[in-house]
């Protein structure tokens, strides 16, 4: 049975159609749901197996990226979110969606209503819009496993520097919550700009929570689900047999079907 995906919409979100296309391409049934539909209960999270928060600039990034949407989720949907995760729902947040999950407290420790990390302005002082390389770590994420393959994905953000205090950063590492790291051309995690586009601590590009059911990342997997989306696709000559963004969607959908 194909899993149903709630693609959350709010003012300023602009990567929703790409995310819809990706989920549909790999065998899910995506549906656009505005935050107001969840608030007025005309739609309920229990109707879905996956909740997906797209990229963009929700509410114009007022206060901070993802902050206003995070406040809405905490203020009006806290109980419903907790029930959704407790009943083994999966959550994906990409770019602004990741920022929102961090600001709700769902990531990295699933402490809804308490921030234990943040995504700060890029140290370059500019909006970064280009392609980077990341690697998948062995982590608690239930639908992704570690790999030596470097993935090419696009980044488009001004606030993507993963930051946590020393205590929380150690907990994140010790609990195996890091799913993706930025790497250099040799495939090694790096703090160096521009390979690490925002100077994220420990080269962190994406994390999960202790349940392994929530995933957030700054790069955009939905922007590389067809080979022709890559800027150098004409030069592949068999080097990239499958678009790198497919890894996340295929595995997430497969896991949702099995559970």
C-alpha cells in the first residue's frame, strides 16, 4: 500500500511542488495540506504516514528561519504531533523544514517546545546557492544506513550553520544522531568553506532524533531526483546511475510501506 504524505504548506514555502514530485515519483501519495487546515482540523495528521516540511522562506523568515512556523506547530499542534510520532509516523524537514524542526525542538532530541540546537546564519555572510557533497553516516535513522558514496545535492540557504553547545553536541555525536556530513573532494568531513557551505560544527548537514523517525537536512534531495537536474548531467557517462536524492525518498517510502 502506498504511504500517504502530508506536504505542509504555509506562507513563503516554495519547494512544495518539487517535494510533491519526488514523493510521487518514488511511489507515495503526496497531498498538499496548509497549516490552517491542520489548525481547523479539516485535515488530521493521523490520515498520513509521512509528514514533510518543504524548503522555502516560511513567513518571510521573520524573527529567524522557520521560527514562526515552529511557534504555530508548538502552539496549536503539539499534541497531534506527539501522537503522530508515537504512532510511528515519519517526519522529513528539508532546508526551511529542517530549520522549523530544530526550532520546535523535535530535532535533535525530540523535546517538543525546547530548542537544544540551532541553525545560525552562514559564516560566509551570504546566501549560499550551489551544489555540495555530503556523506551518509551510520546513525539511528531507521531508513538510512551509512555509505562511502558522496552525494551531490543542492543547497539554498542563508541560515544553515548547525550549532549546539558542547554538551548537546557531544550528546548528538554519542547518540549517533548525525545522518549527513559535508565532505570535500576526497570524501572527508570538512569545516572548510566552500565545501562546508555554512561552517556547520562537525560538518553536520542533517540529523535525526532518538526515535530515528524524524530527519532534517539542509541540502535539497528533492532537487536531484532526475539526472537532468544536475548541472553536469551531460558529462555523467554512466558515473551517476541514479540521482542522489532518490536515496532518501526510496528508502523512506520503502520503510513506511513495511511499517
